[in-house]
C-alpha cells in the first residue's frame, strides 16, 4: 500500500490550504493517520493525527485552533485543513499512517507561506 499526498502550494500569510492523503488500497485499514512536517536542517515534527477508529485527534500546540485534521474511512484518506497560515508553517508536509506498529509514509508536499 502507498500513501499519496497532494494539496501543497504557495499561499500568502493568513491564507488557507487543504492537504489530502489517500491510501492506494482502501481495504488496508490503519489505526492512525495524520501529518508531519519538516524544514531543512530540522527533524520531522508531528502536526496532527487522527484515529481511524475513534473520535480522538491530536495537534501540535503551534497549529491548534488553525489546523483541522479529518478522515474518510471509506476512501481510507486523511485531510488537513490549514487556515490562517503563517510563514513559520512553511515546510514539506508528510502524510503518515500507523498499523500494528508499522509506520507508513507518503511523499512530501511542499507548503510555502509568504509574508
């Protein structure tokens, strides 16, 4: 199974973007899906995750109130609605998924926020 991410781009500060990540196999069920991000020279950091089985979700403090993670169990997909974007949100965003202790990663999608 592969994770296919899309939706990155260039946006001005205060703007919005919506990222999409879908698994190529809709029958391959994950426990958790979500998003990480990485900037040059830094470690990959968690942005938001959502359980695919319960209503539970988690956010990095830096994005709380601005980003919303959601899921579609039928499509085996996860979304990240990013509002009120800041230049500090500029990064490569990676979709991830977890199943029975195994982490899966999608390709990165670049988000650039201009000031």
